C-alpha cells in the first residue's frame, strides 16, 4: 500500500511540470472518489492540485471537482461542519456551470453528511431534490438509490407509510423498466417498513422473496441477512420453531462469513428466541456469549482506532521531514551555484550567504522541534479522549447486561401463586431494572451523538397540558425555595405534532436550571406564543444570570460557567447540551439572552 501511494505521488508531481491536461484531472478526480479515510490527507492534496492546474488550463469543471474533493476529505475526517460547507459550495458551482451530474453528486453528498450527524430531516430534503433531478436526467440507478435512502430515513423517523411510497417507486423502476436492477435491497427495506408497522405477514412476504432469490444466486452475507429477518418475523408471529430454525441457519452462515459482529447479532437473536419460549437458562447462555463477543469487539475497535491515529501522526511527521529535506536541498543547490559563479569576485557575499543558511537551518530545527512537541501533545490529548470515550462505552455496556439479566429473570419469578406483597416486590425489581437502563441511556446521550438514532414517537400534544405536568413535577422544589412559577398561554389550545418524551425532557432541564439558579422568593415565568407555523416557548428567571463572555460556551458539553446554584444544588453542566441536541432533533432552535445578576431568558422555537 505504501509503495502504491508513493508511485501515485510521483506521477502527480511529474504532472505538475506541465504534463497535466483536463482528461488527466478528471481521471485523478475519479480515482480520489475511491479513497477511504486512511487516504483523507491525500484527497486534500489532490483537491488543491486540481484547483491549481484547472486555473492554468482554464478548465471550467475544475472548481466543482476540487470543492467536492475538499468536502470528501473533511467528511472522512469526521469534520462534518466544514465538509457540509464545501458540499454547498460544490452544489452552487455545479448549478452555475449547469452540470446536472455534479449537482446530483453534491445533493447526495449533503444528504449523506446530514444523515451522519443525526439530522434526518435535512438529509431527507436533499435526497428528494436528488431524486427529482435524477429523474429529469434519466439517471435510473441514482433515482432508485435516492428512493431507497428516503425509505430508510422515513423508517427511522417512524413515518412508515411515507417510507413505503418511495420504496415501492424504487421497486417499480427496478422490476418494470427496461433498465433492470437487482431489487434485493429494496425488498429488504420494504420488509423492514412492514415489520415496523407490525404487519408481520407482509414483512414475511418480502423477506421470503429475498430468501428464495438468494437461494439461487445469493452470497453468504445475503443469506445470513435473510435468515435473521425471517427469524425476527417468525418470533413476532409466535412461530417459535420456525424462528429457531432460521436463527440456527443464520449461525451456520456465520461460520462461513467469519464476521464477529454478525456472530454477536445471531447470539442476541437466539437469546431472544429462547427467552420467548420460556427457556431462560439457554437464553442466558446465549446472552453471555453475545456479551463476551460484543465486549471483545468494543475493545478491539478501540485498539484499532488508536493504531490508526498513530499511523496518521507518523505520516504527518514523515511529510514534514520530507518537506524540510527538500527545502534544505534547494537551499544548498542555490548556495553552490552562487559560489561557482561568484567565487572570486563576491567572497564576502558567500560568507554572508553561508551565515544566513546556518541561521535559517537552526531556526528550522527549532521550528521542527516545536512542531513535533505540539503534534505529540495533540496526539496525547487525542489518545486520552479516546480512552475516556472507550471507558464510558465499555462501562455503560458492562452495566447494561446485568440490568437486562435482572429483567429477564424477574419474568421467571412472576407467577399467579404469589401473594400481593410478593407481586409488588417483583414489580419493583422490574421497575428498578428499567430505571437502570434509562440511566445508562442518559450517559450515552451525553457521550455519543446518538439523539438522532432515537425513534421519534410523533403525536398531537396539548402543549399547555404538558407544561402544567412539568410544573407540577417541580412544585416541591419551587416551594422549598419559595419561588413562584407564572404561566402565560394563548386563550386557545396549542396542539403541536412532536415527541412527548423529548419535549418533557426539554422542559424538565430548563425548569430545573431556572430553580437551581434563582434566589429564594424569586419568580420564574413560562410563556407560549403561537406564530404562524412556529411555536415559541419562553422561560425567564430572576436568577444569578450568565457572564456575557461565557454565553458562547453555554450549550457545550461539560461547559464550566462561573455561575453557581444559589442553594448549593448539584449541577453537572450536561443539561443544556442535551437540551440543544434534543431541540435540533425536533427541527427547532434554542436561544439564550442573559444579564449577570439579573437573570436569563431561554427561547425555543419549534415547528408545529
């Protein structure tokens, strides 16, 4: 791999001496699209090269090619904000030069980037645009791909009917048009949509069609997926023998595929099958196998990530050393040439040039040493952050299994022969297990960007009633500090289509902060404004306020502010970062204005 990259670099370097043409730049662009994250720095280098050569050649497609590669480079480095900015520029340039294929590529890039950062609404918008443009351009494969991606997004949003509309359009193009495509992926997505809708017979139909097709021409991975899907459906249909048959078939393909992740998924499925059949000891044995394998993969991924970071660090060091060496060689060449031409007449100038070279070389050495120290410190910080994330992931993972085990075994104890007190005791055990899993999920909400993976439960909610519920929950805390909570609602009922659980979490965090940072006998105001398509929720307090210099860091994770709760209450600094992520997941916005010593105003805008 290293030899190949070196040869490619030499080829490009040679081209920079006048051999590049527009065809070469296009071929280089196409080659870069095949690079993975290990070659992200190379993509950045070639993007700059394409930009420079395109200017010399007056190649009108050069800017759109360069901008897309720059976005891809940042995307592979998980710098999504910068990547999205480059993708927008690429989209504008594609539209300026009226090149539909590059416009389709930019729309697809934006959709993927927004999906990666947990913003499915924005991703959906760009996939719709991509599909419409691909239809106009008669790019059938792109249309099918966009429709499938839209189906996946709608499935994640819980909008299964919308998912089925796009997936059936994709299936129609794949099977009825002159341009025939393999419908396996679409069958799988349609089956998942019906499964989510709990129409298990229809899900079984599509999963079975895939299985029948793959028995003839399928790969082991496809057949493993088919058996997993069929086992899940039969489990929901309570046809446990069929579920067990397909689960065992999936395990047989694991031996062929030799994939640890698929083996772990199959163990998890077998545990669920045996649990539903009431064979808790066998279920527990498979749960233990899943846990051991999953933990090993978590640790293995951690070590792999550390090794990858180390290799990137070493590559940067080698690149810096090569550049420094080339600089020294060039300086030496110039110096020798000057000495040959002016050796006898300009001796004094030679001496000064030599002295300047020594000074520059020493300065370069000091600069190199400083850069190496900075890089090592940055690497150390990255390693520590990785270790911290790994520790939290592993601890949360380790805590999850005991709680799952408690819940599973408590089912075994549940019997009609128990008296009332014993039944209550078992119920408390089950509630404690559920509460423990919720606590672990809160930790993961903070340490991972996974709010977007939460399955939204959209429903029509009476906002005034929900706010009253939240206020009632905090009434004891308000009474303790003699704080009066005032309401200001419109005269009509406000019904908002949203997720009740997430809205309640927002209200609980904001009310908790308002009470913590308000002085005794103070006041807190909650008001709601109904404006066209926007609902504005405003929470105001007379608390200690926030220093103006600290407002930019207010919504950051573990933000450290100088303001402190007025009665010594505990504060982790996590609440507002969670609130911001939840509000964004609901396609809303949050703002804060504050005057130190006078109080704060939090404003949330949500679509109806």
